[in-house]
């Protein structure tokens, strides 16, 4: 007895579908009855310290030039330009550590006549709210990158229709007297290892992977 070609072609998909259903039913029994059993649990993911998710800047940006709570003009108001090294003028500024590369003179930045402002190359004052212009005097390429959003930090919205985009100024991250960052404690690496712990605290399969966790 011979089968018609159309009838034989219909039986092949039916057989494949029946095999797939049988496999699914077998897997359902395996998982329902827990025939394989549960392996050792994965390592607990340590909670991330809140400081690593803190959106605030490293430093608080001043809105007014003060010293010990008093405005600079309280002591420096006058017509005579400031002279000499402020460290040698009494007990008020000697605790300030100036470690700004080769810039070791206060009046390279601070204005002699207007102590609440800073000094440009031509002697004109730079206001505190434009402090980035002071930094640009010596750090031109970084200032360029900052303007392009490559260097520094931005917050707010890229889509300005939803809200403003705020660019943080240099002193939001750098101490102007000592701009190099002090050592920072890095956040822990991502928990990407899918392997589980065996008894005794060793990672399952560690012998085959150089003992890495």
C-alpha cells in the first residue's frame, strides 16, 4: 500500500508537533516534582552605600565670597590695592594650603582692589558667578571641553523642553586652592557572576576558572 504524497507530508508536521507537546509535558513533570532538585543559592548582592547614588556635587558652590562667615569687604574694603603674601598678614589666611601647580601667588586669581572678585589678565574683575572664566585663563582646553559637555558634570534634562540643562562650574568639583582630587573610595564592581556557591564557601566550578569568584 502506498501513501499519497500530500497525505505523507501532512503526517510529518503532526509528528513533530506531537513530539514537542510530549517534551513540554515531560519538562512540566520534572519541574513540578522537582526531580532535579535545587542547587546552592547565589551569593547575596551587597547593598550599595547611599553615597554612591548621591546626586550632589563634590563641593558646595559658593554664592558669596566670605571668610569665617564674614564677607571679604568687611576687612578689605579700601582704595589701596592689596599687596604681599596674605599668609604673612596675620592669623586669618595662614591655614589655606595653596597647591595649585606652579600657581603659588594669591593675586594670580584674587583681585587686589575688589577682594570679592577675581582678576582677569587685563586687571578687570571676574565675578564669582562666572568663575569658569578665571579657570579658563590657564586651562583653556579643559574650558573648551567643559563648554562642550565633555569635561565636568551636567544635570537636568537633555530635552530642554522638559526642563533646563545645568552645567556645574569648576569649583563644584575642584578645590581652587588644591584642585587635584584626593583619593576616592571606588564603588564595588557590578555583581555579574552567575555562578553559585558550593558547600564550604567555594564557588562552584572555581577549580576550572582559576578560583575566581
